[in-house]
């Protein structure tokens, strides 16, 4: 149980200062996290961070099959007025993340007499929280973790099993292309080329937009490419990530990418959905009834989604 009664040795105006300082930092925190986490940076830069005002779940409209109801006609030909059921809904759960910022009574007394000293202490705690958020979000965006309420990672989104409320085993359109590869030096580039064209609907449309892999595979790729193919992608480079290109698509490495895996993704169908009221919002400092501490929370609510899983693919078992 918590309430708005604060530790007696700090005035309520002091609490307001600390809470205001934390709230003022929110814009910087948002920028720092979305820029530092590779997957989130890609989606944010591509305009795929979608703000949604709450709701029970996140809903994506899926195209389950190609529409074939129209056609060509002349003069008084009768036209078909029926449109088939070519779409379905997929629901994703909202997932929540938090990071606490705590000040004990001992902290308060050790820094008493000067509000700026306490603000500096809070600033240090905020920096620690920011680093923890970056680490947690970066891992959650790419690989499965033991926490059952983790956001959907790439390792699940790019697959053939259940995703959201739709089962890939039943609805085969809801499956990514997953290919077992092998030694990169002998088949890596060939497998990448095959996967790239398998995911594209044509030479001009729906080709992969981003490739994400491990540092080891990224290094192998770098060592085998011709100078012309190793031109750096300037847009990703501006974001602070070292990138190369494959068929004109930027390829980056992520420290949390599963060993031996390379993902090909398409930002046209890839979203980071965030609750409008919980995008790294900060709560006031409050005091639990059974501890002499003050605690504020940084909160985030959202998930990673897709509405066209077929446009994603991955190579596995690369060595």
C-alpha cells in the first residue's frame, strides 16, 4: 500500500521539485531509449511507432488472402458486387515495463541542507534507471526471455507458430520463411540471396527493408563482400549504428540477437505500438506505509506487432 504522505524531513515542496525534475527528464529519456535500442530506433525512424489510446488489446487487421473479386469489363457487362472475406483480426496483449527510482531516508539525511545535492543524487539514479531500461528493452525486442509478460521479440515475431491470437500452424499465411543455413563462408551469401527474393513480392515491391544479425555474422558478411557491396547505409549510420548493405538493404548487428540467426524484416508491416499515456511516463515520489523510502516509477506499455508475417524471414544455424 502506498500513499502521498512523504518522509517528514523533506517538505512537500521538496517532493514537488524531485517529481518535477523527473518529469522534465522524460523527453530526454524517450529520445535516448528510442535512439539506443536498434529495433526501436529502426521502427521509430521509419514512422512505425504507433501511439494507441489504451484498449483491452492491440488489434491488427491481417490480409489473409489476395482479393480476386474484380476484373476487366466492356460496355454493359455485369460486374461482380461481392467482396470476399479476405481479412481477419489478430489481437496482441499489452505488455508493461517499469523501472523504480528510490531515495531512502539515509540518502535524504546524507544530502540534507542543499536541495541541489539531492537533485544530483536523483539524477544519478535516473541515469542508472535509463541504462537498465535500454538494456531491458533491447533484449526484449529481439530475443525471448524467461519473463512471461515480456513484449513479443523478433525471435517469436519471425517464425511459424502462434503469434498474437492467430496460429501459424493452422493459418499458413501467418508464417514467416525460416531457413536452416550453415557455414557462412560456403553458403551464407547464397542463403541470404534466396531468402531475400523469397520475401519480395516483386523486384520493386515489398522487399526486405532491414537485416539484423549477430556481431559474429555481421563480421563474416563484412569480410566476404566486395567493396561495392560494403557501402555503408547513411541513414542508419546517422542513428549511430554501424551498417553495411546487402542488395541495397542496411544490415546491422544487435548484441541480443540469438546466436547463428539473421533476420530480414519489412518496416511496411512492422510496428511498435505504444500506449499514449504510458510512453515512459513518470509517477510522483510516494512513501510506502512500511518503509522509510521514497519511490517513483518510470512506466512503459506497448508491444511489437506485425500485420503481414509473410514478409519476414530468418536464417538459422549460421556458423
